[in-house]
C-alpha cells in the first residue's frame, strides 16, 4: 500500500482515525469505519492492545465504561471487543426503550388501575383481558 498511496493521503486517513468517534453511528458502523481507516494508518496501531485501546477510546458513552474495563483483560482482541461493545450497546438501548415504554404506560394511566382478575397486570403490560 505504501507504494501506491501518496503520503498525503495516508496522513489524512491517520488524522481521520485519530479523531474518529462513534457519535451517532452504531457500534458496527463505527467498527467498519475504524477498520477502513486503520488500513491506511497501520503505523498508528502496531499492536493488538493499541488497536483495542484506540477502538474503545472512540466508543460512545453508552458503552465506553464497560468496554474499557473489559479491554484491560490480557486476552482481549479486536474482534472480541467489537462483539462485546455491540452486545452492550444493544442491551442498553433495549433497556432504555423498555424504560421509556414503562414511563409512557404510567403517564397514560395504564398502570394497574383496573380491577381485572390479575390485579391490573394485564392492563399494565398492554395485553387484553379478553380471549385472544
């Protein structure tokens, strides 16, 4: 790649990699951009540990704390940290959606106010009390 790629282009890709943050991308999109840019800046990530560390530094606040703790594990490689970050992101986003749905149900009055045979649980969960 050194032979075909001008030094100016490699330097620009290196600068992009240095400033790369997950931002509004999901973990997979961030990983794909990170992998793309790191091909041009191999000199910046000479070891697996350095690659993992740099990837974790660019993660969003949603997963960075847990990912940085896991990255300290000595047998953590790039593939494992990407998978870990994706799992944490998905779990946290699902939890956030569940909390929002729960809050909406409470604020609209569907919070166990009925006196159906199950103590209001069916109304809270959004299920009907009739036959399905």
